């Protein structure tokens, strides 16, 4: 079959690489893609929010499946657009309806959903510009740190965790009155701080049945030791050492099953990925319990770059089962090795940065994989930087320390002016595994 994948980042390159391996895939198109995705299929100059043009391309090129990488088209209703079209409704679109996508599109919607279905999460209240003073008073009732979340989509940067009450009140004002995150922060969720360790768990569902994909942990801060500004993600590892069988049983029982049942109960159409952003918190008995920090309605980035290389099953076969509602009949085979991914960024990111620098050393990566994020190929054939997060280096190995070491060695061999990466990805998990 012919398949169209929407997106242009490292996540999409990793998904494209898996789709391209499938015997079920005849032709793969990626819109708009990047320099790396050309190794997996054909890049197409389509805007991911131009549903009319996407629909026309699907019809003209006999596309049988559309896999949606980023969240924006899902929140914008691409699944509903296809479902409402007599020709397109039979195309297997992997992604939830607009209503289902509100799990990511609105923090308040997600919180209320969790409350309705008794899914463990932090206590919270939602405020608007009209209730700014009440929000500032509410902050005064909490203990530091203070967690502020823009209700809408903010490209992964709409969450602030602040230690100072005065600063928290100022930031709340900046979000609500000064539109710090644009329309995304017209509503702000103030949340109880959970003290624990973050991790991500991914679920693939046909709306009734589900498969739990490998756990992962990503690193958002730009600086070593998790310091500095938030980014889209500076690296990831999979699996997460403390997400053992006992912990994952709690995740399935307390979060995954209630989430799937909640979607069914509320008649929300959902065929695609559910990203569970979790906090592992110590209970009174000393064991770790999972709490939901957030839902996303797609795979994470850069977690995909460490999760998808571990999936041994044919992903197109899994996607077909998602569309057909037969996911329960499929087996999910996972590579037992650890994966470590290190993100290489342009100098200055996540603030102002330069584009167009020539990338060298891509042929000196050894056994590692390189997923392109912000790259493009020039007319002369050179690959140049075209974004803040440029490349992601991933290595699979029988131990996490070895995977991390090999990814760092490969990263060091790839160079352009101002290139930057963190050297401490995964080091916190190595300490946990030793203790």
C-alpha cells in the first residue's frame, strides 16, 4: 500500500524508518519531511494544516494510510476531516478525532477527564484573565515549587515550574494578561507539584484494545544537570530502569485501562497513540506509584527516536490493526536492548540560532543511527542545519551505559559551527540502577 506520513522532525524520521521496513509498504511519502526522510521515501511539499491539499494528494496518489506525527493536525481535526469525506473516510488515518485530541489540546479537558475516571494525577485549578487575582491567591495556598501550565498547545514549552511565589504570581500574570504563550495561555492550569521522577509511557490503541510500547525518559533542559531553559528535548533513553514489572502493572491497572475505558464510555473516537507523561512518586510504603502529569495524543520527540528502534514488529501491520479494531490479535515484539539518543542542536537554541551550516561527519557514526530533525539538502547535495534541534543520534546496546557511550562518541564525530549537545543524558538513571 501507499502511505503518507505527516511531519518533519526526528520523530517522523524514526517512524518513517520503521514504516519503510514493512513489506506492506509499497511507497512512502513524507510531508514535508527533512533531509533524512528522503532515505525512507519521497518528501512532499505539503503543509500539515492544509487538509484540503492533503486530501487531494491522498486521492491522487492512491494513499491507503495516513500516519499523523505532530499534535497540531490532530487537534485541528484532520481525523474528522477524513471521516466526513465520502472518499477519504476509508483511508486508514492513524490519529484520534479532534475530541480525543483535546487530551493534549486542553490541559483543563485532560484534568477533568482524569477526575471523571479516577486516574491518579495532581490536584489542580484552572484560571483565566478574569480570575487572575483568584489564581494568585490560590498560589499563596500552595507550597513551592509552583506549577503553571498553559491550557493549549505551546510546542512543549508551556509549562513553568517556579520556586519563588512572587515570580510565580508574575508569570501567571504574564501568561494570562500578556499572552506569554499566545492563545495557548488564555487559560492556565495551576497544579500541585509532585515530587518524583518523570518518565513517558506510550500506548497504541484501536479505541478498545491496546498495546503498551516501551517506556522512555526524555531530558528537556538545555544545560547539563537539567539546568537552563526548556527545549523540545535534548535526548532520551529506553527502557527506564525503575519502570519494572510491578510499576508497569500499576500503570496499566490505574492509568491505561481507565483511560481506554473512559474514551469508550464518553464515545470518543480514538485510533492512534496515547502518550502518558508520568511522575513516579514514592507512596507511604516506599514503593513507586505512577501519576499522570499530562496526556499527549502522539508519540513524543525525542522519545520516539529511542522507542521505535526497539519495536521489532511490523509497524504497518500494527497500524492496520488499529484501523480495523483488531489490535488484540497482534503481537508486539520488543528488542530487549537499551536505546540511548542524544540530540544535537544549533548554537544558541532554544533562543535565536543560525540556519544553513553545513553538517559534516554523518558517515562516521559507527553502529549508531542518525535521525534528522531540523535539516535540509541543498541543490549541491550538502546537508545543512534547518532548525534548533538538528540531529538525533541513537544507539542500541545490551547495556544502557554502553548505548550512551556509543551515542556520545558518534555525536562527537558529527560537526558544524556551533553544534551543541548534552553529555549527561541518562546519567541520573545509571545512578538509580547502581543504588
